[in-house]
């Protein structure tokens, strides 16, 4: 049995003991992409932070590759799981290669000096997301989209079994959004990485995901395959849209819902 | 592999060049500080005095009893200040954080003055360990205040203002204490409370060396988590940094480094901000593994240079070391602020 991946059992998340979302059940197996969708402020980021272990859970359990998350040391956790956050990063005099290399943290020794294997992993990750040519550029002097890809390379070269991404497509134009999702699909298919992410773009979530989890507090509103979730009944209610706004044929919402009926 | 090596090369060359320059500058200033003063000595005299060992010539006395301990103190304490500044800048993610501006040096100064005047009294000399310990208590108290403030406010500027205020309060309280000190203490205390390397003796060197070296080595060994922390707390945590332990280590080390400086030389301004900043610019990177040793060297050189000016500019009158470090350090801080403004 393949034990790797991420699961949670009757998980409640929130801040300072106040529950935002409760009774979350989730199982992300290697090679699967699970996407959280839902309105702003519904708690997608809160769930991801809790799964990442940077926010304590209010109740319930998170299992990382079969072990309870809070029983792992931060080092053990980092060997299994890496994250890509939405927060803006301000760095000083660090090149894009420096940022990616930071991903090797759990694999390097006391002083964090990279060996040949580490360099190879950094190189491979940077090629995969096509940022190799940015290696020597200052991280603060590249575009938002490039920065986002550099951060993805950082998360990849950590060589995790589980990858968490919070809104990875923000700041990206459509070409790089597609590129990024293609990379994630490759990671899932070829490296058997278990991926959990949140996305705003419904049409993208639909094409890349194996499973969709709809978040609308205080519970998980619905979950299932993209085919089951991307239907007007679910999406319209999830986002409080007038009935019929969501058009499953195009995967987008229409402005003139009432008339088209 | 060859491709990645090639891209690494210009950077490696630059780093080597900076380290070589720092080593040369250190050697030059050691020689200058040994030779220049009220008694001018030729480098040959210095070598002669050092080689002569026990001979009691005037040159030998000046070198062994006055200049050598003083320049060693400037190197060690300057290095300690630069590292304390670097740690605080990392901790608060604020380029103008430093032990002096955040009031940590002044906190140390206050407790040292208090212990000197009320506990030890005028008759006995304070031992080195007592000095360092009381300074450490003072710097930690000030640090705790700064931490409490930083929890409530999230603005870089306000943090600095709060630190400056803490510094003022501690300095005012120290001045108040000094007024009550017995006559023979006043002169010493006044000099020390303004910051000075004068009067450093070998007992002081024996007291400061183990503390400075141990704290500096510990700082160097934290290079890896400091590097991760540069990407922000959340990324650091996700990469396996135990954030709580790391924060405690940063607070203890920066307080200890600031304390040992204040214990032996009083509060010294701006070195902690200016030196790490300049060193990072020279090196073209902020990677801690590369920056930390260079910052230590840079702090030593900067303090040797400033002490030379403090001793010689208006000889025989000595000016306080902080006066000189402020003249050269404050413009760097202004440059940092202007640059950040432009960057936005």
C-alpha cells in the first residue's frame, strides 16, 4: 500500500480556536491533484496553512504520509512536503538561483552548503519551470510571473512527496498559467507528487484537477470529480450567483444568465 | 554541471576579492593604529617592541600596555557589533535595526552603571564577568521591551522610533545615576557611557575574547536557518526551521553581542547598521554564510578606523567613539532609507 500523500480526518481549521471550516475530510494520494475552490475569504488559505503545519488545527488530524503531522519534527515534515505561498517576498541581493537553492534546505548539512546532487536538483527544477536563464538575476528585479515560477522551482527542488500551493496562478498571464498547470500535471503524473492547491480560475481548476473541493464555510460545501462539481447547481450556489450564471459548456460564467434561460 | 560552475565563477571571484581586500585593510589599520598616537612609532619600532618581549623601552610599553589591547578590543567589539546588527536586521526584517538604535546598548549601559554605582561601590573594580553579565541583563530587558512593542505594531518605522525612545529612557536613567556616583567614579563612567575604547587592558581582552568568539561562531553556525528566514517566516518554517528555537537563539545572541560591547566600550552607534549593509553591497549577496565572516572583519576594520580618528583628530583630547562612528555610519543609514523610498 502506498502510504505517501496527505490526508485529514475530521479536521477543523480557524484562528485562535475559532472554527472557520469544520469536518474536513481529505485524501490526496500520490499522483493526484486536488483543488480547493470557493469564494474569497471562505478559508482556502486557512486550510492550506493548517495542512502545511504553519497554523495549528483547531480540532481533528492531518496525516502526512501516514503519520500525524504534529508528531513530525519540522525537518521530517520538510522532507515530505513543500509549499508555495501567495505572500509577496521581499529579498535583498539574492539571485533567483539563491531562492531556488533555498529549497534544498532539508537535504543539506549543518551549514547548508550544496553538493553536486543538490545542484543537479536545483538545475532540474529550474529547467522544468523554464527559469534557468534567470539564475543570476536579482529576485527583486524580475517580473511577478517570473518570481512566481522561481518560487515554484524552489518548492519542486525540495523534492517533496506532497506539494501545497496557495493561488499559484496569481500574477501570471494566461500562457504562464497554462505552463504552470502543465508542470504540476507532469509532477503528479511522472514524479507521483500529491498536490493540493487553491485556485481562483474555475476553467483552469477544471482541466488540471483530479478532484475538486468546494469550500464555503462553515463546512466543505461539496467535493468530487471536476465533472461532478462543475455543474451550474454547484457552482452557482458556491459563489452565490444567480441560477444559471455558470455555463458548463464554456467553463465560465455568463453575464446574462436570466435572459439565456 | 559545467554551466552552473561557470555562472558561479564571477560571483566567487568577487567574494574572494572582497575578502582579500578586507584582510589587507585589517592589516593596514592594525599597523596604523599601532604606530600613530601621541608617541609616533615607526613600524620597525612596533616590530621591535613586539619581538623584544620583556624589554621595558617606552615603545614597548606604549605598544604592549596601551595600543595592542586597544586595537584588539576595537577589532573584537567592532566585529561583535556588526554581527549583532546583522542578527537584529534578520530578526525584524528591517535594514536599519541595530543594537544602538533599538535601545539595546543603552539598556545594557544602564544596568552596568547601576551595578557599578550601587552594588560594587566605589572601592572595588568590577570583574569582567560581572560587567558582561550585568550588560547582558540590561540588553535583554531592553530587547524584551522592543519585542513587546514589535508585537503590537507592524511598521518598520514605528519599531525604530520605539527603540530610540527606549534608548533615551535608559540613557536618561543612566545620567541620573551618574549624578549620584562618587567623585572618582564620575570621570570613568562619563567616558565609558559615551563609548570609548580607551583604557582597555589585557584583563578586559581576556574577559571579552571568549564571549565574542563563542557568540560569533554560534552566529556563523546559524547561517543556514538565517538564510531560510530571509525568505520569510512561513517559508523558513516549511523548510524545516524550528521557528521558536531560532527566534530565541537570535534574541540571545544579539543581546549577548551587544552586551559585551557595551560592557567594555560603552554604547557605540551605527556600526551595527552601516557595516552589514556595506559588506552586503560589496559582496553583492546577502547569503549569511558569506556575509557573516565578512561583516565581522568589516566591523573590526570600521572600529579601528574610527578609533584612530577618535584618538588623533583632536589630540591630546579624545573624542568619543560614537561621535566618529555616527559621522561615518549615519550617512549610510540615510542612503538605505533613500534607496528604499526610491525602490517603491
